[in-house]
């Protein structure tokens, strides 16, 4: 995420103060008693959020009926994404007054939001009570029926009886999932009874601040997925994350359909270093220490789950997770982590050398994030840490050890960071020139340039990316591709090409004792030097590597209301003319390599199995069928993994649990990229035996 503060925006925002000093008259109340009531400062904040979105969001679209429709859908999606609670009649009622939501927001009125939440609370209490009654008798688990797990596009239930049938299947699924971990029925019943009661209690005890944050979040999401309201508590958590000072597991979490889902692993944190957790994994239990009792957290407030996970540095926390890789048939497994702070050193770039079969040395520099020690730089310290400085040093060290034939910059999993570092890093590989354009909503374009003469490496270059490479990573990869300076290898990147600013809403508050929170607002977009946006489409690789996932399920392409791709005028830049003619031969070499590589073919089998499983959105509620499916998947995946290990002359692993802990299996995708860069070195050499350039210039 790239967050920048633009002084023109700050100047414009101050002009809103006069507009916000008066409160409007009340709107007619909606039918139905409400237990929650908005405070005056929340009414003022709602009006402020509406004005800021209308006037300063990149869309330049005033709050109105089209956005009111999107805000309602976003609010319903936050409350009931899988459509387990609301009835179709509820939705028809809500949509009947959706065209008043925009006027209510600008008037500071929250009647509709509270009315919808009160109805949601009633429905949750009804469903939780029904689910509890279904636990009276132990199910037989021998019926041949299945549950549809992905109900995001399903029709809303027309009657309570239809919901009863759906919940009967859901309860059986929940019970069978726990039963497959070896629990006896009494423990399963107790766990689920507590879970459904907790879902009801958490919903019923929600404070007005919780509902207000959800509703303001929905209005932000109506504009784009990255604009969002933060309550004072959420803003505090965001600050902790940005300082990387949280003593926890190093993961960004969100609440999704009663589950706590991992959104992002923070580079250098315990979760990322464990290599046992992935975005999309759902946390269903938390335990303290190596022997503490596992506490079911399904249905728990997100903040309460976060509080359970946080703890003193050096202590152990155990998580029970449902892995995303296993799809609907996932069986819970336990991951043990040691809480720790995330240090800059743990995010730093690292280097290694791969010896290719054709006896070439390919350097690999892995960059988990774009970082800079801003405090040290501002203090005037000469040797402060930054991505560009570290990469430059690593290139020098690799060259001093022995001449390199090629270099790979590995940006897989790099979600971005400091924008200036992406620009400066590009400068290590090009000799001056524009790197990225930034366009604001008024059409003003700023071009960020590499001003430094010379390069740190001008030899054969590859940039390795995946679906999680975002923002600053995409800026670097796009610049290298546009200059034809190197090959972009991997998956289509995330497609996050927008710029956000954080607006402290307290600056507009007349009562400093009532914190108002913050608004994260999208105010600009990134564009490549060729004029194309990185938004939505991301960066398409020159050579595409396989993925276990459908790319349409990830990135900007997978979220509602993402800003569109577009193009502006290109800037003048001078691409390298030598790479383009080599691309067809490099693609042929890549196809030949993967066809002849036993390890790569085994990896393709693993990915095919994972895609097949993840594509199954209907899961059997028959215990025998479920066990057979799980065992078949485990056996097939382990066999494919061991075939890949055999290609590297490594001994077989005995179980997938052992595989989760294994670090000895080589990175097959990285080796494939190294083979391509090695071929690039051969083709670009006048003699056909080494790199054409591979020199080190002074910077």
C-alpha cells in the first residue's frame, strides 16, 4: 500500500469546515423500534465522510443514487456475505429506501444503517437459536447430500423454512469438520453450541461505534475497495501495523462470515517466516502457550481475536486454521508461532546464487517489501537502511565473490511499500529517465524520475513476480518491462495502481474529547511511462509461470467497485532495443525447459490438484465420502511433491504435515526463472557463452 499526503488536498479539505458547522433536520424514521442510537459526533462524522468522498475522491462522483445502491450492497455484504441470515423480504424492504441513503448520509442521519443492523441482529438470534436446537441429537453423517460453500451470488432465502434447511446443512458441515479432527460428539456439540451462542451474543452486544464503522466502511467501498473509514480503535491498530511494532504474529486479519481470515502476512513476521500460513486461511481457534486449551473463535469479534493473538514477545501462541489451499474439504490443523516484533532487518533484501545446469551463475536478490529507515535518513545518518542501498550493496558483494552471468530480482509476495524506493531501485538498472506517472483527479500529472547517472547492474536481468506483487512492486516491474531492460517472469500482478491519503477527521471536530477516526481516501492513480495504468490489469509477465490459483480470484480483479484500467499520454523514454527480438527464442527455450524438467511437471500436477479442489464449492456431508476425498487429495498431492523431490534427488516425505515443515525442496519456479535468465545471458553474448554487459557502473 502506498499512502501519501498531498498538500493541495490538505488545503482543499480545510475549506469544508464552514460547510460542516450546522446539522440538518431529521429524516422520517423507518418502521421498527431501534435499540441503537447515533451520537451527535457520529452524525457529524457521517456528514463529513459524505462530503469528503463527494468532493475529493479520485472518481469525482458526488454521493447520489448510483453510489447509494453500491453502499447498500457493500453494507449487506459486510453483514451477511454468504446469505445465511437475511430473508428476501428483508432485502426488498431495504432496497425500497436505498435511494434515500445518499441524502441521509449528507444530512448526518444514520436511521437506515441502524434499522438494517437491528433486523440483522434479530435474524442472527433466530438462526443461532435454531442452530443450537439442531445439536440435540448426533447426526448420522450417512446421507448423500452436499453443502454449497460459495453463496455470495445465491438468491436470498424466501422463507424461514428455507433458511432452516440451509442451516441444517451448515451445522452438519461444521460438526463434520470438527469430527474429522478426532473429536467425540459431546466435544463437537459443546464447541458448536458455544460458537453459535457467541455469534448471537457478539451481534447483540455490538456497540453503536461498531455499526457506525461498518456503515461508513460500506460508503468508502462504494467508491473503491481501498477507500475506508477507520474508527479511532482501528486507526490505532493501523498505526501499530505501520510502525511494525506489534508483538504478535505479523498478520493483517479481517472478519469474514463469522470467521477471522488472514488478509496479508507481514514480511519478516512470525507468520510469514513460518511458511505455514497463507492469505485466505481462516483462524478458527487460538491457544496460549504450548499446552493451553484451544479456544474456538468462530463468531468472535475481530478485535477480541486480535487481542487473543497478541501477547508478550517470546511467548507461544497456537492457531487452529482451515487452510485455503484445501478448499471446502479443509480439515483444521494447528500452527505454533512465537510472538515477536517485526524488525526492519527481517524485511531486508537477501541474496543467493543459483548454479544452472549450463554452468552459469545467476544471482537472486529477494525483496520482501520496499522499505526505508526514514527516521535515520532525516537524522542525517549516512548508512541508513533502504531497499535500494541494500540491493546495491548485495550486487557488489555477489560480483566480488565471482562474476555473475545474470541477475533475478524476486518480488513474489511483495505488496509494496515506500514509493521512492521503487523509483530509486529502478535507477540501479536504467541510466536516468522517468519511472512512473501519478495522475490526480484534476488531471494533473507528476512524473517521478531516476536522476542518478549510471547503473549498478546492466547485464541480463529477470524480475520474478506473482499475484501478490502489488503497488510499488508493480511500478518497478512495469518500468523494467517498458524500458525492455529485463524479463518480467511469473504471474499477472495484483493490479493495485491507486494512491491513498489518510485524513484525520479530528481536525474537523469541534469537540476534541470525541475522537472521530480517519478516512482513507483514494486520490490518484499510477501510470507506467508508456501511459498505461497498473490499476486492475496489473503487469502481464513476458513469460508466464503456472499458479495453483485462478488469477480472477485475486487482486483488484476480484473485488467490487475497483477503479477501471485506463491510459494517459506516455512520457518520453528510451527503451533498450536488444531484448525484444530475443523474446520468441526465450519463450521457446522456456517451453522446452519445462517440458524436459521432471520437477516442473510434478509441480504442474500439484497445482492441478489444488485448483481442482479449490474449484469445488460443494462439499459432501457424508462422512465416508469426505474422508475418502481428503485421503485421496493428501495421497495425490504427497505423491506429486515426492516426484518433485525425486527430481532433485531428495528422499520422500511421509506426510503433508511433514511437508508443511519442510524447507529442503528447491523452489522450482525460481529455478525455471534462472534457466530463462541463463539463456538470456547466452543469447545476449557475442560469443554465445556469456553476458554481453554484466558490468558494474559507478553511481
